[in-house]
C-alpha cells in the first residue's frame, strides 16, 4: 500500500470515526463507565486506551490503570486533575442505559481493533505474508464482551438436567445400537470420527450415515477427497434403491424411478469431490457458495477423509502428522460449531492395527491429536469372514457424552446393496448380538466351555496348612486325608 493510499485510508477512517465514533460519543462511554464499576469491569477485557480519540487516551489510560491498581473507580475530580480533562457526571442513569453502553462499546472496540489490524497488515501484504494478516483480522472480528456468565449450579437443578437431556443426542444416527450408547445420537457442532484401516469401510459408513440422514429429511453434503463423485453416487444408488451394486447398470430405469420418487420426500444429498491438500477454509468457502446458490442450509457435513486435509494458513510439513492433524481437527470442529451442523469424518488406522482385534489410541494414524479434539471416535473392525456373514463391529474408542468407551457395537451389512443396518434382535449366532456385547459374549462362551472340559476347575493354597487344595470334577480333595493315605502306603511298604 502506497503512502498516498494510507493517507486516503486514514482520511476515510477519520471521516467515519467523526460520524460513528467521534470524540463526543467516546466521552460518553468513559463518563458512563466511571459511574458504574460493574459496567467498567465487564468492558475491561476489551478496553484499549489507544483505541480512543487522542484527547481521551490519557483519561482512558488513567481510568484503566487506577482500577487495576486500587480495585476501585476514581472520582471525576481525580481523573480531571490528573489528566487535565473535563469529564462530567452524566446524571441519573437507568439499567437500560448501561445495556446500551455494553452493546455500543463492544461494537466500538471490535471496529477499532479491525481498523488497527488492517493498518498493520499493509506491510505484511506487500511481503506476501497472508497467514499473519488472516490471524490479525480474525482476532479483531472475534472481539466481544463475555455475556455468558456460566451455570449457577444450585439455582435450578431440574432445568439444568432437562437441558442436558434434551440437547444430548439431538440427531439420531439411524442405528439404534449406536444411539443407545450415545444417549440418543450425535450433537450438532461435534467432531465425530470413524477410524479404520485401508478397505475397512470408512467411506461406506459415511455414505450410509448420509443416506440415513437424507431419508430423515436433512440436507447432507458429502465431500470426498479420495473417491470420485460418480463412484460415491453409485454406492448411494444401491443403498437407497435396494438394487445390488452389480445390477445398477442393468436396471437404470428402475434406479432412476426409485431415486426420483425417494428424492421427493428426502432431504438434499450433495456429493462434491475436492482434491487432497484442501483446507477447512476451502470447505467453508464451498459451503457458503452452495448455500447461496441452492438456498439450503447444510445440516450434515461428511468429509472423506480428515487425513487428506491441510491446516489453514499455517506452514506445517505434511510429515509432521501430529501437528498437522491437530490444527485440522480443531479447525474442522470450529467449522462444525460455526455451521451448527452434524459433522462426521474418517481417519486412518496405522499398520499396528492390522493384526489387532482391540483398538486403542495408539492405533490412530498421526497420534493422539485427533483423539484429543474429537467428541466421539469409533474404530471399525471387520474381517473377510465377518463380511461374508454380513457383519461389522464398531469399537467406541472415545465418547465425551456417555460412558460407552471400550464397548462394542455389532451391525449388519448387506454385501449386495452396501447397506449397514442394526442387527436383528434374535440374530445372535456366531457370538454376535444386538446388545453391543456380541464379541464379549462369544469370548465368555468359549471360556466357559474350556472350564467345563477341564477336570481341574481351580486350585489354591490353604494359608493355614500350606497345602494345595483343588476341585477335581466337582469333588473336594482333602490334603490331610491324602497325606495320611500316602503315609499308610509307606507303612505297608516297610
């Protein structure tokens, strides 16, 4: 930016300041703050003396420093004498006047911070350093007073608990087994991750969730950074119509008719391919464009998958997976909260998980950074035999809002239509059940069989006699009698 450009900008801002935030209105801010300690304390977090008109910077600085040092407001005589000012008591004020002050001063502080950020960005833009400029502007626009004072624990326990109950599990996943573990389903603004190895079914789970929510009337956006739009759409064709994927091309007329009929009652389902290396800001820009052009708000965001995204602005090596995934996870969660949408993505399990049947945090590719940010993390476990029997198993690796960590959920899988569904209540063969503890039941059954087939059920040492006592085929062996019997045998020999 040239010197002439800076002068012109300053001139424009000066004109605007005289119109919106001139000396007189800023003087009113200070005078009102000096009459109410509570109002000043609430404003102090964003109070910057240098944001005021030059003639008011000294009184503003004196006020701020005096309150910080003495924990009390100065009098008008004190501040006028110390700074050669002429501030006056505004007279009797009502509570609504102070509400106006808080609202106006918040906007004033944010606009002045934005003005300062733009001026500081001039040199950075000339050097091509866009990252710091973005940070400066972001911090400026996020300035605001703390209006949420938290929860008064003792005030209304019933309302507090009812609020938690109503807000938890706002959106059903479409799978009762998962909803049960999560107290009803997913919440808007959360980061939910399905983790699995290569070919484990991460994309299938995301697509099935998208179908569940679209059929429930929600507007779904499926962003794929790996598979093509046509392949994802073909999978959804089978899931929605029930026509096997191998027969889709043979039944184009039936697919077209069913998709159009179901689409009239369902929500929107938008599939978009993005190349890997995109950032959450790219996702945000696309969503804004989509919402403007279609007039539809995105209710559900599915990203396949997290590991292929890069963080906004920050120059981080792709080899530093921990830091990269930390930034990306935090930025995606912030985006989900900003959009107030249901957000689900996928992540890769590392090589150490290939031979494992129990997953833990060490099996997540990139380390703990994604786990720490996520609200719910599910490990996808399957095998060739399980897929042939039409089975998938989810392992709850992390949940914020329930006690389901470590539990397992068994789901059915239709190989033809690629549809993932709840297991039938009576479908408990091969150790699987709809209770979510199928594998544990199978393991317990095997252990029980092993115990029954063993002649020795248990052994222990009698602390009084020091002899080993055991149950052999249900009969107690008395070590004292056994020793007597052996002695008698020895006596006969003699």
